[in-house]
C-alpha cells in the first residue's frame, strides 16, 4: 500500500512526503562498520572517537549491513574483496548509499598497477561520494557525509521543482 | 462515556508513553554514553539534538524491509511483535501516581513479571527464524538467560511484597509512603533486583543476546528497517519498565518521604519518572564502563550466586519478619 | 656467535653435504644446500636454532634459471642468525619444513603461490593470498599494469580482474545454496600441492580439540567470522568448526587485502619505498619506514647523522604509542568495555597531532627516508610532546584502572588464550607475543639499531602467555616508550637531520636483511639489489603474519567470546599480513 | 634490562569494579574534547599535506616551468603535464592534469620541484559527487613560467 500507488507518483502529497523522508534519511546516516584497510582507522574509528564525534550529526556505526544506510568503502578492494563488497552492498536495505573513501577506493590509489587490485570501487557498485585523500582526515569524511546529505535532499527537491 | 472508547484511549495513551519513553531512552543513551566518553552525542539537529530521534525513527519507517532467503517467513514477521507487545502491555501496570495507572489488578506485580518473561521468547523466535548462525547463537543464549534470571528476579521482588502484604504495585507504594522505603530493609534484594534487571534488559555486562563484538548484532542480525526499530525500541522500553519496577518496589514509587500524596498532586508523576531515569542513568553508565561476562560466567552468576543467595535471603528475611512480628506481638 | 665449524659438524652428523657455507656480505653466515637435503638439514639444525624467522623466495630465473628460497634461522641464546638458501627449478616442488618449524605454515604457502612452485608435505597446502587462476605474481615475467591501463576508466580486455568484475556485475551475488558446504565457499582458493590432500576442506588446522565426552552430543556447525565482523580487526576471516559455543577447530583466511606491496616495490625507486611500506603496517608506519631506510643505508653504505638517528628513535616511539593505543582500546572493546576504547582514541589523537605537526600527515608519514628524515622536528612539536608527557603516565594508570582493574575483565583475560613458550618459539612469534610467553627478546635491546643503544629502557617479560600477560607487557612497553621519548627530548644532539644524497640513489649490488622492533614484533626488510635505482626484490617480514598463525593454533578449545578477545589481543594489522 | 611482569592481581570482589567506576565517573565530569567540525576547525600544522596546488606569484602568474620532474617523481603517476615545446624553446602548457582521487598525498612531487611551483594544500574538504572530478586540471592553456622569463630577457 505504497503512497505513490494511491496518489500517483508526481502528486504533491507524495513528493512532499518524500522530501520529508529524505530530510530524515539525510540526517540519520548509520554507516556499516566495515573497515578494509588504513582508511577505516580514520573514517570509521577515529570518526566515532571523542575528537571528531560523528554522532553529533546522527552518524554512527552499526555492525550489520541490514541496519545500515551507508557503506564507507575504506580501503583497497582486490579480487577476493570485490565479491564481499558486492555481497554486503546487496545485503543493505534500500535506500543505500556508498561513500568511496580514500585513493584506493576511488581509483586503486598507490596499488592500482597491481593486477589483483580493482581500480576503483565504482566498477563494482554505484558510488555516491568520492573522498580524495590517503587517508582523508576524519573531517574530510564528515564533509563527505554533509555532501551526501545535500545530495539526498537535492534529489527530492529536483523532483519537486519539476 | 462508552467504556470501549475509554479502554481504547487508555491503550493509546500507554502506547504513546511507551514510544516516548523508548525514544527518550535511546536519546538519553546516546547522550549519556557521549558525555561519559568525552564526546557530546547528538547535538546538531533540533535543540540539543532532540530531533535526531525523529529523523532516526522516520528513516527506519521508510526503509526497505528485507527478508533473508530461507528464513522462516511468518515467524520472522511476527517475532518483533512478540518482543514489542508484552513490553508494551507491562506499561499498563506501572503506577505513575496515585491516580495514573492504566490497569490496577490485585496481582499487578505478578502479571507484570509474567508479561516481562515473554519478550525473550520473541527474541528466540527472531533469532531462530533469521536462519543466521550469529542470530541463532543469540537466540539460544536468550533462552538460556531467561531461565537463569527469572527465578532470582522473582525472588528478589518478594521481600517488598512480604512487607506490604500485597502484590498490588499501588498498594506497595502506598505502604512505603507510610513506613520507610523498602530499599533500606531489603538492600540485598534491591542489589539483586538491579543485577537481574540488567540481565533482563540484556545490557552490558550481561548483553548475551546482542553481544555486538561477538555475535555482530545477535538476534537482530538479519532484521532491517522498522522491524529492527521495534526490537530496539522494545529493549529500551523494557529498560524503563525494569527501572519503574525497581522504583515502585524499593524506592517508594511516586512518593517522597515526608510529603503526602495530596501535597505532591500532579508532581507525583514527575517524581516517579525522575526516579526511573536516575536508575536508567545508572544502568547506562554500567553499560558504558564494564566488560561483558562470558556466557558460562553469566550462567554461573545466575545459578551459583544469585539463585542460592536469593533463596537464603528470602528465608532469612521471612524468619526475621516472623521474629519481629512475634516480638511485637509478645510485647 | 655460532661458528661455521659447529654447523658443519651438525650437518656432517646428519650426513648432509652443503654446497657452501660461508659469510656473504651483509647477510652473515649463509648455508647453501640442495633441495633434497632440505628436510634433513632442518632436522639437524632444529635443536640449535629456536626460531625460523622468515622464509622468502626470489626470482633468479634471469641470473641462473632458478628460484631461490631463503630461510632465516635464529638462535636466541647465541643472538645469531643463519641463512639457508636453496635453489629450485621453476615449477618444482618445495618440501615443507613445517615438521621442524611450525612458523613455515603460512609463509611456505605464500612463497609457493607467488613463484609458481608446488608444495609437498604441508598440512594445509591451499593458496594463501592469491587464488587459483592468478599467475604467480612475484615472477619477473608477470607484468604489472602500465600507467595507462591503471588510469583507464575501462579495464583492458585481458585484465585479471575483468572477468570477475563482469561476472559480478551481471548476476550480482547470489548467496550459496548451502552455506555450510565449504566447496561452495568463496574462500576456497585452490590447492598448491600436486594432489589434493585428504581430510576436510574447511577448517584445516593442525590442532583440534576432541569432543567433551561429558557434554551433550551435538552436531558441529561451521561459523564464518568475517571479513565483515565488528571484531576481526580488519578483513580477517576465521572459519570455525563449532560445538555449541566452543571452537573445535579453526582456520584463518587471509588475502582479502592483498595489494602487492612486494611486487610494486620492484618498480619504485628507493626513496619512494616509504610510501608503500607505510600502507603495509598502516598503524605504525614510522617503524617500517625505518626498516626500509636502514636496509637501504646498509646496502649503500650511507652514514646517518647522529641527530637523524635520534629523531628516528623518537618518531618510532611516538608512533609505537599511537599504535598501542589503537590496540589497547579496541581489545577492551572486544570484551565489551566501550569506555576504554574511546578514552584510548583520544590519547591517540594527542600523539597523532604531534605526528602531523612533524611529518605532515596523521597516518602515512613518508618521513623516514634513506639518509635521515625529511624535515627537522619543530619547536612547536617539542612543546606539544612536553605537554602530553606531563599527563601521559597518569593517563596510562587511568586506562589500567578503567579496564584491567575490573574483575569482570580479569575473568575474561586471565588464563585465556594461552600461548606456550614452545609454541611462541616454534611459530616464529616475536615482539610482545613472544615476550608475554616468556621469550626474553627485544631487537631494540639485543640488536640495537638507530640510536637505541644510547637509550635506557626495560623489557618486560611475562611467563603465562595469556591475554592478561600480553596486555601487561604491552602496557609496560607504552611506559617505556614514554621514557625513551623523554630521553630523546633531553639528549637530542645538534646537527643535520639528513645526509647528503644524490637525487637518484643507486645502490650497489648485494643483499641484506635489517629487522626492527616494530610495534607488533620483528619487522624485517630483505632487499636484493641489482645495482639500479630500484630494488630487485623486496621482502617485507610481517610480524603479525606469524602472530596470526599463533592465534590460529590458540583458538581451538576456546569459547566464541574468548576467541574474540584472544584475536584482539594479538593486534593484527591486515595491511601487513596480506601486503 | 629485563623486568618480570608483576604477578596477577588478587581479585577482591567487587573493589575492582569500583575502581573502574571511579574512572568512569571522573570522565563523565571531564570537559569534552570534541572539535565541532563545521563550526570549529582543527588548526592544521604548516606541514599538513593535502591535495597538490599550484603556487602563483603575486601578479597571478604561474611558477611552473613544465620541466616534468614532478611527473617523474610521482610513484602513482598522478600528474600528467601536456606541454608543447615551441620553436623558440618556450613551453606552452595545454593542461596540468592531476588525478586527485588517486593521489596519496606523499609530497614527493613538491620535494622534487626545483622551482617551488607546487605545494601541498591545506584544504581537506575535497569530497565530490561527480566521478568526473576524480581527476582535474590545475592549469589549462597557459604559457609556462620559463617562457615569460625568456620574453622578459629578450625585451
């Protein structure tokens, strides 16, 4: 009994409610505690720590893909890992977002010449935000989250404007 | 007025209280743990981060609800309600003030404890239906835990009943207002009750069913969206219920020493809630500080420490009561 | 010192005829033997050398059409090493020496898959880092991607990962029909031995506890922990055969972070190596940079200024503290204590501020280079360090109280996850794992490098080998680090912070191995140089690979909950294990 | 020197729990240490290394002479300078291509630059949505610095 089937996909009621939902989605981004490599220390651990405290923005970690909204790909993805990254992504319930953190996840980084390494996680799963850095500061990741929030809100807004 | 309408209104009121309480407890947990860990907790959204809760709940509501492959479909769907509904029903028996209590049967304490023992079954159902190994281990632990702490919990709730001579929670509160708070004569029971409450609500050091670091998320590993939200909420609602029970039995309920019920008036509710939240704060600090017991140590605490101590203490207490009564009667 | 006469005598007794036994350049005493004599040699030498420190291969196909396997044995009592080298034909079979030294368990698998050899006599001859179908990556004939290929948005059609990616993108990931069936498991990478061995596929551990006859007879099940698990500290996967909550047998799977540091090092100039090894041991980068710098300096004969040595020691110790904090807190978290985790994180931030002030980044420093360090320490950094040193000791006391004073934690840590002294030696455990098991060995004290010979510090040794011992030993290491930093601040000599070096550093032909006591144990760098500005082969001895084996053999018989705390207490770093 | 680890503590229930509780209470009343990021910022040290930036002279002209030393010194090959050498030996930079997303910010290019034309920036707010921004052009269609110098000398 979805709302869009009752009032139509382009009705103002549906779009307004979607905008409200997007407001909520953008402000409650639980990320999956899935650290692959070096970046996990900055983006997942230090970020939750006392100095940076992502919890202020409603961003905190859950251990399970089923509970989480955001996957931070924090590290090099190689052939063995690609399978797992893909599987974890598919385990996450919609709507789900992916942040590609650091040089390795963006483009393979320093290891992209090695044939076992996937040059960029966006070749496996769709990526919403790219954060350059090796590893980025926790603040960079916070900025990335703020960008993601903006992106989520922009989508609803764009539809409403149409 | 139509009695059905009144009943419905009451039920809705209880539901509202429960949801508010659960949400408040989650907010409080994040704030308390934040400040205890040199952080702040949610601050950005709304005053002091209060709107954060709204965002979290709305987000969970509109998230995709997933069923894992090969799960036991119907059990998977109803399990969260088995957890949620009994903890919701227990709210009916909590005496918030001398007037404000939704249901006041003679055996309200017994009924409350009976309802409290149902959620672990829901947890077991959830873990079993998920067909995930971590969830199954969590489920098995939940059942093991339940038979471990239920008896000491009941036994440690008995001394106030003996003192008040009633199993009605309101009566226990009233009798405390005329004498002293029962925490003084029944201190060992109070401590045991708190430990059992910690077990019942499965919080560190006794969070066997969830055990984030071992079982990923325990019984809730495969649950997503609002089904997970319900279980999360129920957990915190239980937290409040246990605190309320401890306050009612041992800490004088909605009364304050030296002030009559009439003088307190509507502030009785505030007094009661404040007492509850002080206890919840204590629970949360324990949760944020200590390590977790291993599952066999947990059983050991339940069977080899709490159970014998509570049995012996009950016998000593009953004997002492009898002796005092005889002395009084003799004199 | 172990004399060559003594070794000759031992070999003679075992009727092994060595090809040669002599001092070779920087390597010390080198024994060259035929492959057929390998097992007999190891049996003969086992009683004199406690540890097999490292095992590495090198592709010498161009030089003499052989693959050279180098073993490094160590006698702790004599404080001396013996290098054993064997040469194999390409594609030949390497006999496993696991009967003599358990520490060959994982490195042998790695060496064989990386150089296309077969492995015989090994209890678990599976692929370790790679999987079947990937060519032996460390052979010189296997190319790496060119820059254009690496930068391209689309991968070339013959790229190794393309097939797998296409597969993934087309059908998504279907969970296996029956997850209990290990054959359907993505973890199985293929056999290295000519014939598949008998026994179960997963888990294959040389230890297995027998069922408790008094307990209920229940079915066993297979539990896959990781790679996404809150407490495997990275991308470790442990396949556990469980009986209820008890682990009957276990097997660790690594390679999820394999990214070819050793292969890429062959294509990096000597002054660029630091960027690679930083990302190996990503928590304690300064120490690994130091090992690379020391080995290059040894080969090239570079004299390092006194001040540079002192700065290196100070930075290594600051980094050690930062790294230990990220271990102490999470190992508390593994047992469920949340507070200590966050307190430690804050202390780590303080030290990271210092590191950022001096080196420019919080984790990937690229600071210690051949010849010295990149930049001098700043007055502001000294003030920062002094500020922290004022509170650091009392903070450590607080951390002890917050976690280890509580009886619940003591119940969890004392007598759990015991590594015996024999195991620690045989499995090649170094650093705090060995010291907690009663091995009195610290490279900083026993083979001082940089300016450690001028420092005054203690090495704590415990003999129980359990989690508690590891915690206590490492907590003391942190105190000693504070002591060393104080000494560095007080006695820092004046002078240059780096030696004058040519822009392109060419290193004379040769081979050397320099170990340092990194944050997790002995981290050694073995470099083959062929006279160019790039190393011919660089081997990176990861200390945690050896503690991982130790952990693997410790897990059987533990509760699931204890296994988590035990794994945490070994402090793995997967950048280092998988390289 | 070797020290023996202290013997295991004799557990006195539940005083150890109280000791831990004391620290927890102490930390509860400690001032928090959060840097509230969008409002407050950590004061980065001078040596902080983030993405590569061009240094411009006071008059806004570039310092890069397109000598390509940075390109060779980069271990990741993130820098690609598309430069045209004209007949009068002056150089024209078509693009100074920088693959920011793959850069590991090691600072080797800045160390190698003989003209001090690039530096590691201090801006860490680099996150972006579009995959196209993974690599950017720091300079496009400009005369290399050496060319202008030569012109000045000729004049």
